[in-house]
């Protein structure tokens, strides 16, 4: 009886476990997976970074995975240096990938095996060691309707020849462009040296990695019909495609190094913040459909939707990037800002110097660091620059002496007290602002345009500020 009674209980106890496994596996099979698949034949540039960002945002918005594949089958041009640049760039931007990196160079035997299976099944033929897709025969075997095009110059194909092409209409749907149509033609899948072409490798790897959504630049839109018929021929699941718009220069030509830095990490060297770069490139082709412009990465993940991605090209506006970066600089926490400025050679930063960097007006960390470094050096300027255009030597000397006297007796070196001191120097001697504020500023930094006198006083500190104002008075005394 004990055994009989225990058996049903054991069955009932296992049922929820199997139920859970069944639905857990179902959820796994439906998990959104995107990928970024750079070739290590060049540095990570803005266009590629934007593709990676959109892939990352979509995957994370959907609770899925963002995978990384290194397409390194071009043995002559692929380098570890470029690979490091790509990985460092992604890390700097905060685009962390899930799982392990897939290297195509380690999967050459798999590509050969699949290419030969296509030939065996009548979708391709082998010629002089290369395996070539037979487009017309493949379309017929798959029962796909097509229209024969007289001639089509395959400028970027591996055999580089004019040949018959076959127009396919509505072969799939793109999340941004809608209906996918285009031409296919006889295409090399496996070269005679045993290396795969892009078309074969990308289709095999997307299936192997379980990619559900292929997000790439719309320059690949013309490749998609070919990839879809390869997927059909191989019995693969066809992923959802989303081809994002190209990034254009201000002249609306394709973005090049004459428009922007060649590498994402070059922006780091120039003193841009990764948060600003991410914010900026997210808005190159995508917008939230309202007036908001400043987004954190977390906010972008929450908001991202392909419905808000434009079809037309996005114009790269360096002034907009500078604005985003300047805003981020103003809001950086002090400790982080100090550490970042140290990377640009500034050590032992005072609170006044940090405040100067946070004041706004600097486009980049590098620009802020260069100005503070310059301010630390004794300024060189012509004596007559001390005199405001609506003032004269006598009133300027009076103004500087008034300011100097009050600074010498000032016990609290704060913004409030320094502002009051300068105002008192004006009113106590019946002077104009230009008789005091202008010569103090010039004496401190030697420039016509600069931060305010109070900001400079705080950055320089009491002793250095007094010494520079005294030097200014000496210059005035020597002026005829």
C-alpha cells in the first residue's frame, strides 16, 4: 500500500517540474537575440558603433541578448590591433555583449561542410575549387517567383562580372523599410582557397547563434534577398531584418573621415564622454517623438522602438555632439571629473579649477584641461589690454588698486565674498564695472574673452591672484 500510494504522489510531484521545464525551454526559444558582427580590418567608427548601439538597445529593451561575432576570415587584412580597438570601443561606450565572442576564423570547416551540402542538394555547383550558388535553379527548387532581369553589373560580387539576375518581390519584411525586394544572381559562396564569402558565413553564423533580429546598415538591404533564399535552401529560420539609415556628413554625402573622427576611441582622446557619444549616435536615425534630447543608456533602453527609426539618412552634426558633451561635463560628479582631467595631464586640481571645468562652455575634457593648463602659466599680454575701451589708465589703476586692497583683507575666498568684493571696489570709488571687472580679468588670464573674474579668482587661489593683479599694476605704471 505504501508503494502504491507513493507512486501517484511522485508523479504529481514531478509534473510541475516538467511543466516548468517545458515553458522555460519555450521562453528560451523565443528569446530575442541580436548580434554585432564587425570585421577587424579597421577601427570601430561612428557608423559601426551606432549599429552596435541599436542592436544592444533593442535586445535589452526586449529582455534579450546582445551577442558579438568577429568576422575575421579576411586573413590578409584582419589584425589583433583592430580587434582590440573594436572591443575597447564597445567597452568604453558601455555596450557589454553577452556570452563568448564567436570567431569566424575558427569555423572554416563548418562553412565548407554547408557549402558542399548546398552543392549536393542542387542549389550550388563547384567550379575550379569554388562553390557557386545557382540562383535560377535555387529559386525554382524553392518555388519562389522571380522576374528575369536582362543584365546586372555585380560590382561587389566575388566573380565581378555582368550576368543574369533575378528580381524578387516581397521576399520578406524589414522593420524599418517594410517590403523587401531585390535581385539575386549566381554568387560565390566558398572561394577556391576554402574561405567563405560574407553571404555564406553570415547566414550560417546567424543560424548557429540563434539570432532572431539582424540589425545592420541599409547598405546591406540589397544583400538580404540573397540571404533569405540561402536560409530557405538550408532550412534555417529566417530572422527579422532591420536596416538602419546611413549616417551622412553635413554635405549629405556618406560620412567619411573628413566629416568626423575615424575611430570611436579618437573621440575619447579628444575628450568626449562615452555617455555623450551614446546619446548623440542614438539620435542619428532614431527619435523619441517628443522634444527630449538628453538620454542615459538606461533611458534609451527603456524608450527604444524601431517604430521611431527613420528611413532616411541621418546627418552628423558635430555642434550637436559638442552640446551633448558640454552638458554632460557640467553634470559630472566631481570625483569622476577630477579623474578624467588627470588623464589629460592635470594633477593636484583645486576646487576652483574643478568648478571652472564644470562651469560650461567647454566642448570637451581636452578643451577644459588645456584651458586650465594655460591658466596655470603666467599670462603674457600687452599692457594696454588692461584698459577697458570705455575707461582710461587713471580709472583702471584705481580700479585694480581697489580690488587688490580688498582681496588682501578678504578672509573667506568664496564666490559670494569675491562677487561682493568686486562690487564694492566699483561703488566705493564711484567707478564703472569696466574699470574693475575688465582689468582684474585681464590681469588674471591675459585674455579679452575668458571666464568671469570670480571664476578665475577661485581657480587661481588667493596668493596667485594677488600676485597677478600686482603684476598688472606694474604693467600699467610702465604704460605711457
